[in-house]
C-alpha cells in the first residue's frame, strides 16, 4: 500500500508539472500577442507621420526624437529614416507572427498529447479580450491629413 500511495503522489506531481508547463506556454503566447499589438501600433504611428510629412516641402525643418533627445533635421533627412524604421518594424511583426503560429501549434500538440481541455469560463474570457482588442484598434485608427 505504501508503494501505491507513493505512485499517486508522483502522478500528482506530473499533473502539476504539466499544468505549469502549459501555463507557461500560454503566457508566452499572450506575451507574443501583446508585443505584436504594440509593434502594430508603432507601425500605425509611423504611417501617420509619413503621411503627414510626405506632402510637405523637403527642405522644411522637423524634429525627431533620437534616444530621448529631440533633434532638428529636415524632412528630406527624416522621411527615409522613418520609412526604414517602419519597414523594419513590419519585418519584426512578420517574424513574431511566425513565432506565434509555431507557439499555437506547439500548444495544440501539447493539449492533444496530455488531453488538456479548456473550461468554458476561460474561453469566454478570451473572447471578451479579443473583442476589447478589436475595439481598441478601431479607436486608434483615424483619417490622416485632413
């Protein structure tokens, strides 16, 4: 009987470890979602800046924040840098989306391997979170140059 009780304890530890691993995987996925959303907002800001300064005279002065210091430059100097930054952010977002898809696949495989099922309350909370995210994006996007 003592060996049977020890076996039950070992099984409980395994279940707890599986739950911890699964929780960590889900939190990593959430962090990826958060970072992607943050970077998408930065791309949106870069687009607004580009659309605002593109039609202006190239010799006109503008100010750019570089490392916490506000620097005076011309539009001719700033516009290409802002466009490069935007393209770089878009590349990072693409790579992070690939990582997110891999993480989703990994989580799905983990769920199938250990027969993990998510409770209804968790699913409803996730749906509410995605609705909030969608509405927040709608608020941030607006017409530029009017």
